[in-house]
């Protein structure tokens, strides 16, 4: 069986592609077959996947580039061939994003801890609810200590937003590593960024459950 993960967030600059790339590479590094679909016109996920192909020894993330075809058709071809499919979407509430949400087994929505980001994320939360698919908001670029962060977390709980167990810190290595087709964990295996992505992947795999058979790395 194939488990489809859609990365979605209405607000631009939330870190969707960073999350998509890091989660894809982490799952691939654990021995799973992973395919990537890039629905964002900026094609940042695609550019990262192309750079990754040039990195010797990096766990493979297969990029599906059949952009002429519908998402449903592309997923139908990948199902049974990939353990996970990670879909990156544009910062929008358009039909493309709605379709990607409905096709998902899990929706991940990165969100920074600011009042503006919280307000901008509420339409995404409504879309997740309308899709009838499980979703998680992933706190991204989290500050080490800030009073506003605690306030926003409380408001997220009040708004009943499902929040991932692992926050992703505001670390330069996340962006720096993507420029070479790698990830923070590959660039600095002992770093805090690596641990954060590992914990997020643990939760995703738990949610995938028996549908995904663990494979030796």
C-alpha cells in the first residue's frame, strides 16, 4: 500500500518545500521507497530533487514529473510502487490544493508561531476539515524561547488545531542543506535539526501504521 502525504499551507513562506524535502529524504533514508510530486509553479521541490540526484550516496527520492496529467492519474501510477508519496502544493486555497488534500492519507501544514501566521492558517484548517482527511500542523522555524510562542501555542489549542509532536527549529542549516540537494540531517547528522525531522518522521510512520511495511535501510 502507498501512503500519500500532502504538504499544504495557504500562507506563503511557511516552509512547505523545506518540510517536504526533509521528510521525503528521512523516509527514504529509512529504507522506504519515496516518490515526490511538485504541484507548486515555483518548482522548488523539483529543483531540490534534481540537485539530490547528483549527491552520491544520498537516499533516492524519485521525482514524478508527468505534469501534463492529473494528480489522480499520477498517484494511480505510483500506488503500489512507492511506500510514500509526498506532494508539495502552492500557497493557495485553489482547486489544485483541495484536490491534493482529498487525495492524501495525511495532510501536513507548516506554521510559524506568530499571530499573522495563525490567522492565515485558519483557512488551511478549514480546508483540512472539509477534505475529511487527518491533518497535523507542524510548528516551523520555532524560536528557542519566546513568550509569543507560548501564546500562539495556547491559541492553537483553543482553535483545536492538531499539532505535530515535534517542532522544527529556526536553523539556517535547513535552507543551506537544500541548496545542495541534501537535508539538515545529512549535512549535520548529530545536529538538533536531524533529531527534529527524525521525530516528525516517527509520528508520520506511526500514523501510516500497518499500511507501510518497514524495510531495512
